[in-house]
């Protein structure tokens, strides 16, 4: 739904179209050749809910399908990451939009989304996000630990902490 903010501007109510956004071990997330260690580190909100993600093969990834999207609408998808011993995270959508984030050096790598960014949250954590316009009424988001910028090869010997994945419609703020 929508609301008027404190300035009287019409915008979307706060919402997240992803289920189990702070629990990657949940069955809402499909894990391919990936190990998730639940509640392995402190999250930015001070709770012990950040998950450790590690791939067990070079095809490892986690994904979730979000339904109830509006074709042609603008969306923002993001997550919080913390470097353990893995540098590059690939965030991609079934629309072909892909962004690589260097979570160690806190920079966006190759980006073919509709706009991406990385924000330093302090304490080694970064907020990584990307915008895209969907072409369908559902969409899949994928996350993988890759060997480098613009690489599709997954790493199998390193890990990163991930927390707070979200997807929301952002064509009216909110």
C-alpha cells in the first residue's frame, strides 16, 4: 500500500517482498552447493542474526523467487555483507541485470543494473543495492561469492557474512 510521508509526499509503505530476509538457512532460500551457518555474526541491528555463506562447488549460489511484482515497475534489492575472507559478491536478477560488489574495499564493480551502490555501515559491514525495472510479475534474485569482478566462477574456499536481504518497489519512494 501507499501512504503520505511527513512532508505530505505520496509514497509506498515500508515493505519487503522477500521472505526470511534475515535467515538464509530458511527453505524460502534455495541453496545450490552452498552452506549457510545461521546466526554466525552480529548484524547491524545488534542481534546475532548474520549468516555465514560458503559455496561447496563452483556452481554455488542462493536464490529466492519474489512474486507479486508489477511488470514495468522499478524495484530496489539489497543486502548487508561483511568481509570474512571473500572479496567479491555477485547480486543478479533473472532479468539479466548483474552487479559485482567488492565488500573488502567497499566499491561497486561491474554494474549492468539500472543503478547500484555500496554504503559503508562501519564495523566492516557494507550495504549493497541495485535497482532494476522488472519485465514480469515475478522475479528471481541470486547471490553468489565470485572469484573476481565480472566473474561467474564461484569461490569454494572462502566465506562472507550476509544479512537483511530485501526487495521493494521504489518508484514512489518508501
